[in-house]
């Protein structure tokens, strides 16, 4: 187990390193005129050249890359091109927003997805099952930007028009303004993200649970005279959760790197929106910083999933 | 009154392919402390008939009657059944690895069983009892192994764990569904011995399901032979081995290694069991029966008393007179031998 973990971590570092190279490579292969853009329309070639020098863009690519890696290893991801703010600072501002979004939504989608999945599996082909399946398929096939806009339209716009100013149109309220304000700002983004994912988790839990309920050990649990509730939850769900937890780790890892669509629709300045803005402005240090962070989140999540898998299943743990 | 009285038990399932008639008319009595064996090929309805008694056959349509210690199992509600399952009717199954929960320690699984039926037992006392049971079924260092997971035991040891769990609350009846089928031949006898030992100590009645007549010879008082969901023959162990009536029983016995006759050659019954979807009205064994005659193809025989012994029943149109039946058998053997001669 320990050796396996070490191997996974080394592999993860390798992947991250390759990703930094790829991002750097892509940025310089693609035509880039960040200095021109910054200098403005009327700028003389001299001004542009000056800016290029200041940004270090006049150096050969390999030198820029080594410079970047060296600083990154010391916790310095550079400064953004436009305001000269440390990239780590920009990310530290955006991260709580993305975390609020991802973690809050994950609670909702896990509760909805697992509950619905279990109900569907316990009463297969019943009215409940069909209803929940229809519910899941509906949101499953809903693009999240559309769902976000629909929620905004009905829950924000329509309500506000009829005088009920319950929800803000978007933006973020930090927890320091009170949990109420925070939650109020987050609730539509949470739903946007959670409803789509809840659909996936409903399907996943249902099929996993259906498999498990057919297992011999579930029959044994019934033959012991346990209550049906205990049979389903303690014996059934306990095993059925393993693939759900795996999927959850992977999804959460991806979301923590930034939830581009939902953050954009609701003007939440999280990592996703920040990186999109940085891309349109060709702000390389910010792009690289966020991409590395997002990749690190995914890599870490995958390792944690393996650890969780071993913790959940004693047959894996003890080998 | 017997502990368990089954009358005309019928079990069917609605499937997309039609109605599966898994059990058609099963009747037997079982007294306390006795062992009844149900024998038959795979698919003959052995598991379904026993699992439907305690409501474990999901989606099954069950008719007839099953009275357990005065309680009608088939009309009992879920709450009543739950009190009977485990506490009064214990079960063990064919594959002990898949029948134990892979994620929980064996001690935990036994403690859960004990405390499900008696909340007043402390966790500690239940654990001690679990360890005691594990050592009763012959697991070495039981106290240390209580914290192990099922996959850390060998097949035979796992089945002992299942037995310990099923017997932990001293049920009146143990249903053992092919308890040795998945095990190595060498450990089969040990597992049977453990069952018999606990049976003697606790006075448990056992329904032993198997397709192996060798297992039956070890430890049953009465035997029910099933085929395609129907009872073919029902007799005491002695009668079944030495005075059987039914051609299917005859075929099963002929395929036993010890009875192979010349050398070790076995003669398994040729052909396969019929589908239990919409079975036609004829003897289900007719397509494979060497004795089959016209009546067999027209009418399905019901079990009837044979050889003048009320405890011996057979569902076959052949003569119920012992001497006549013996002559028929002799003629059959003779014609078989002459048919094999040229080869
Ligand atoms: N849930 C079910 N749905 C439909 N058919 C079933 C179901 N369970 C068992 N059967 C059918 O009932 C018959 C008897 O099965 P079973 O009792 O398991 O046989 P045995 O235990 O003798 O091998 C088989 O034909 C099987 O396919
Ligand atoms: S009834 Fe006929 S076919 Fe059926 S077992 Fe008896 S002899 Fe054979
Ligand atoms: Mg079976």
C-alpha cells in the first residue's frame, strides 16, 4: 500500500511537470501578441519591445521556462501581466469562491443523488423509480449553462419582477458577510451545478445498489432477520457506495480546479472565471498557475480515491 | 404436531418469458431435531421452495400452506417473519465467501445477528458468545480470528463461520442450502460433522439441500427427491437407498460412484431437465425416463403411496407393488445390457 502510494505520488509529480511544459509550449506556439495588446493601439514598436522585455518575453522560451520552474519550486508563481499582482495572491482570492461552490454543491448532489439512487434501486421499475429516472435524465441532458440561465430567469428575474427580491443576480458574498448572505448568493450556482451532477449520481447509485442488492450477502442479511432498513443501508449501501465515492473524488478534484461555466453564468470570480478571463487577456502566469493548481487537484483527488478505496474495502486494504 | 408442515407448496414467478413454475406441489413434515434432505439437479426448485418459506424469494407467487410451530408462514406479516428469520429459522448457503459481507469482520456479523434478536445482550457478551461459537464450529484461535474479514478464511472455515452465525441464536430449524457444494471434497465431511454436532447439542431440525446423494447418506432421516419443481419420491433414507420406486431416484443412485458397478464408470442420467415455463401435462421426467410409456406422456402422476408404506411416496405411473416394480427393473437392466453387448 505504501509503495503503491509513493509510486502514485511520483507519477502525479511527473504528470504535473508535463502539464507545465504543455501549457508553456502551447502559449508560445500559438501566435501571441500580449505586449501589443498591453501597449495599446497607438504604441510605437519601441514601447512594445520595452513591455516584452519587462515581461521577460524577450528571453528564449527554455530560459523563461526554467526561470518559472525555479520560482515555482519556491512558492512563487510569478506576477500577472496587467496589474503585477502575485499569481498566488490572485488564486488565493479565487479559491474560496470555487471551494464554496464545489463543496456546497457536492453536499446537495450527494444527498439527492444517493437518496434517489437508493430509492430507485429498492423499488425497481416502480412509479418512484420511473419518476426519479425521468428526473435524472431531464437534468442529465441539460447543459449547465442553460440550467443556470433558466434558474436565473425564473428564480431571480421573475421573482424580482414580482417584487420578491430574494436572490441576488450573481456575484459572491464572502463568509465574513455572514453565512446567510453567503448561502443566498451561492444557492442558484449550487443548484445549477448540483442538479446536473445529482442526475449522474442517481444513475450511478441505482445501478451499483441494484447489483449489490442481488448479492448473496444481502440475502444472508435478510435471512438473519434484520430490518429491511438495516439490510438496505448497512449491508447494501455500504458496498454500493464504493463506486460512488470513487466518482465523487474524481468529480470534486475537477471542480476544485474551477467551475468554468457556472462561475461565468453567475459572475462568481472563482478559479474558473479567473482562468477564462486570463485566457482572453493572454495572461500567461495566471493561466499557468491555475492550470497547475487544477491539475494538482485532479492528481491529488485520484490518489485520495485510491486511498479511500482501500479504506472502504478490507480486501484491498489488506493486500 | 411436527415442527414444520408443508402442504401443496406452489411457487411461481412472472417473467418476461412467461410464468416460471419453480415449485409444483411440495408437501412434507419435519419433526424437531430431525433432518430432511431435499435432493435434485440444479434448477429443480430446491432453493426457491425453502427461501419462499421465510419470504426470501423476492417476486415469488407462493400458494399452499407452510406451518412452522403453529404459525402460518405464508400469511405471516413482514414483522412476524423477521422475528422468525434468523431467530427460529437459520439459513446457510452454498457459497460462504459471497454469503458473508466482505466489508465486515466475522465477529461483527455474528454479533449483529445475536443482538438483532436480543437487544438486552451487551456488545461485550455478544462478542464473547461469537468467539465461543467460532470455537464450537472448530475454528482454531477463535478469540483472535473474530476480528478477521471473511476473505482471510479458507472456504471450509468460512462455511463454519456461516454455521456459527446461523446457529448463534439457537434456531429450531436450520436450512442448509448446498452447504458443501462449493467446498473441497476433503472438507465437506468436516463441515457436515460440525452441523451434526451443533444439531445434537441444540436439538435443531435441519433441511439439507443438496444434489449429492452421498451427502444425504451421511446425515438425513427422510429424503425428498425433486425434479422440475415436483416431488418425485419421498422416503426414509433406508427406503430411498434400498427400496426406491421412482426411475429418477434410480438414475441418481446409478450415477453415484460407489454404485457404478463395473469399475468406476458412472452413468449419469442422459438429457437435461425441462423448462419450468408452461410445463405440459405429463410426467416431467418422461423425456429422460427409460421406463416411459404412453400414459406418462398424457398425464402427470401425483405422489402416491408405494409398497404399502404410508411414509413412502412416489410420483410415477409404474406399479406400486414392490414385487412387480422389481421385475420391471430387472427387465430394464437386462435390455440395457443386451443393447450394450454389440459395442
Ligand atoms: N427470481 C426468480 N425469477 C424467475 N425464476 C426464478 C427465480 N428464482 C428461481 N427461479 C427459477 O426457479 C427454478 C428453481 O430454481 P432453484 O430453486 O434455484 O433451483 P435449485 O435450488 O434446485 O437449483 C429455476 O428454473 C429458476 O430459474
Ligand atoms: S411416470 Fe412414466 S415417465 Fe414418469 S417416471 Fe414413471 S415411468 Fe418414467
Ligand atoms: Mg439452489
